């Protein structure tokens, strides 16, 4: 199983900073950590919207102060998660939510559709499907702090989606994004294929061209 977190374009507007730590100092920690050993200036001058930056860590604990597999596991085992906070995809296609959600669940005097049925969801996962946790910054405190910092650095909304995929499986087909992305591999192993820039800063109406990929990366940790 591998887990990765993708930061991209809805940051939670408020978060709690631990006592005794200033907001600026606490927030600067995350962005510095993500781009290290490069400096922030190096990142913006050389890589931002210009080139792929791959940093090999060889330290499976490196992102533990941002997000841990245990936090993700605890969240997925909850019985109060509604679709689309969690979606399930497989081989480039989204699985209809009716296959893993409950209907007319009693909540007090009301009934609600869309609560994730964890038994059905994990059955799909065990058969090769990928969990997608949408807007993870809403559910994990340190991830919220990190997203807030990135939002302020780029003067833009930031959303952190999480992808949890079982062994020998694939959630999505090759594609490009029309927004900037930071990818943090939290756990597990994965081979990444990084493609060259067929289009410079592509837009949504430009189709992905999957030729001449730049390099293949085996990622043992993050």
C-alpha cells in the first residue's frame, strides 16, 4: 500500500497554533521542510512553473509532523464520513458512490444519504481500488497548518487531497493538472513516471499527451 498527499488548488480559514509558537515561525517550518535542501528562493527562481523538482528523502519518517498513516487509518475507520469527503476510484474511473454508501441513515430525528459504509469501502480497496480523501486539510490538524502556509506563500487557495492505493494497483491514468501540485509520498512504494512538458501551463481544454516521458522514479519512501 502507498499513500501520497497532493497539495493543490480551499484552505480552512482558521486553525489553532500550539501555545508558545508564533504563527510565522510555525508556518514557515512546513514550506521549508517540503523544499529542503533547496531554499525557498531556489524553488521560486528555478522550479516554480518552470520544471519538475524531485527530492529523494530516503527517510520514511520525514513527513510525520505533517501527516501519518495512523491518522489516515483512524479517519477511514470512522462511521460518520459522508461522500464526497471520501471517493473511491480504480484504473482511472470513479466507482459509483452507491456501491459504498448508506441510504437513509438515522441521525436524531433526521435521515441522511451518503454515509460511507466502511465494510463495502474496504472491500473495494482490498480488490484494488484507491481511496481519495478530499480536502484533507479539514480533518487533520498539522495538514491544515501546512495548507494554510502554502496558501499564504502562493496567495492562492490550497487543497490537500490524499490518495491511498493498495499494492499492484493504479488509481488514475496518466494525466496533467491545470494547477501547481506538491506531492508528498507519506508511506509505501510507488513508481512514478514524470512526463516532459508537451504543453506549457496546460489548460483544462487541452488533452494530455502521453509521449516522451521524462524519467521513471521508484519512490521507496516519500
